[in-house]
């Protein structure tokens, strides 16, 4: 019996475990799924909790509920991966698992300790994140009694999970404070290490214009150096300083510590991965999905979904001694909440930046690209149902994994 080991039961790992369970011969392959946490979070929902649009319980389920019946689920942290020896040591009872094929789906997480002063005094007093469940819940409590002042949304550095989420937070904050009737008492400042609102020029121009329209000041090229929680000030390496009454931080994002311990990652603990085949650049029987890889695509759930189509085909081809297909093109689409019941949609890949038009069909859409619409807002909200009922179960979606130019205008 051969072993296919999946490390991480988040979006990518769970999705792939379900696909593998359907495609691999159970008489030949045993699938093992390992994760240190028994709770599965709908991470896009963290954005909505601070503003009371979602309740905390709306974004949690058990991971076991999504594990295929013919796979073994082990609740444990990972002590060490030894890819040269095809083995993994777990912290639980020091169990050692020998594998034939390995999928790394260990994700990424925030590291506030990477920025001087950020993780010390002030964290969860008037410094919060919304990239964690605990952070978003704590921020919700803080905002419910917030009466005004300067709110600074700071992106520390790239890459981060869901690059548009900080922008969405800014737009929803504008909406939230207007609904509460205190927008005139709140100054919103969006600080980013980028030269504009986003990484892609056309989208950056559009999103930057939207920030300006909503009265949200953008501070570009702001590379945060440290935080003085006593003075309520953040500093950049070029000497700029910005005071705050509330700091919403998107700290440095890094891959799992075990990737670093195991000598498998880059400086940020992301696994070097072929960006077209999603195979490890060093070990032929190691595959990488989602946030754990260093491919230059957005770290978002939609990317993991599109990657999974390439991965399942290439894994099967590799097992049968066939040449891999270079079919992943970096495709991602993101719904961007802009407040007031509207949203944007962007669709792009490695080579093509977001373009205007309609998605997924020409003319009829129903979704508009690079344009606010109520339909886009409902598309964003509908994704939660799609996530729980289709995406993580590894079921097919009625959209192509590769980017299409259908409906787009150059």
C-alpha cells in the first residue's frame, strides 16, 4: 500500500484530499491528512466580523466534516519534514509517516513579531488584525464602542493572504462609520508598501480612485519599520511617521515554521514551486498548493481552487510516469466589497492584468469587471455557500481554471 500524505487541512489541503480520494485507487493508495487544528475557518469571513456583518459562529466548522471517508485524519502539529528520506515526523507521539507522494498545504499566517514593537504592548488594546479569527472578533468588540479618531490600515509587506482584503476593510470601514453616523469623526488612512492601491496598474488606478472618492487617504511606498504603541505612532524606513487612534495591522505573512525547520522554504518559509506545474522545484514527489508556495500568484482561495485542477492531473501523470503539463497560468478572480451593498470583481493571471468587461459570459455577465455593482456584492456573499458546499469538497465549479479573455475589453 502506497501513502499519499497531505500536510494541512485548510482550503487547499482539504480540497485536494477530496479530489485524490476520487481519483486514486483505494486498493493501492492510502490518503493521510494532517493538521494541528480541528477547526476549519472560512477565512474570507474574517473581513465581515469586525463590522457585525457576520457573527463569529458563521465562519467555523469542524475539519473532520470535510475529510473524505476513505482518508485518515490526524490531529497533530508537524515536527519535521525530511523530503530526501520521504518521511514526516509528527509532534503527537512522535509518529513517523513514510510517504510516496507529499502535498504541502501548510498555508501562511501573520507574524507581528517581525515588526519591532507590533506584537508588544498595545496588541488588542488599540492595535488589531483581522487576518485571524481571534483578531477579527476582538476588533469587532473594539469597533462597537469606537467613537471617532484616526484609523490607520497598514499593510506591512507583500506577499499577503488575499491582497485585496485590506482595501475591502477600508471600504467597509467607510460604510460602517457612515451607517453609525460618525464618519465625519473618523479619519481613514490606508498605508501600503506598494506605489499604488494594488499590484496591477489598471486595477490600482481604479481602486485608488475609489479610495479618494470615499475620502480615504492613501499613503503609498510606506515600508513600516517599527511601532511605538506607547505614543500610538507607526514609522517607515524613510522617516515618515503616522499617528493613530486605532491601528489595523496586516503584518508580515510567512509560511509555516516547519517549512523553515525542514530546509524546504525561502526566507519567508514559502516552498519554491514550479509556477506552471505546481511541483516542488527540488523534490519530484512533493507538490505544493495555495499559500504554502512561492508562485507569483495571489494567495487566495480562488487560486487554490484553480491550482487544484492542474495539481490533480499532474499528480496522476507523475504516478504513471507521464510528462507533466504546464497548465496553471496564475489565474485568480477576486470579489472586492466596496460598501453600500456593492462590490467589484477582478480577474487576471500571471501575464494579463485585470481588465474591464463581464464575467464569466460576454455581455450578460452577470458579473461586472472593474466596475461596482450590486450583483458583484451578492456574488461575494454567495461565495460562503459555494466554499462550504462545493469548493472544499473538491467538487467541480462551472468556471474554467485557466483565465479566459471572453467578455473582457482590452
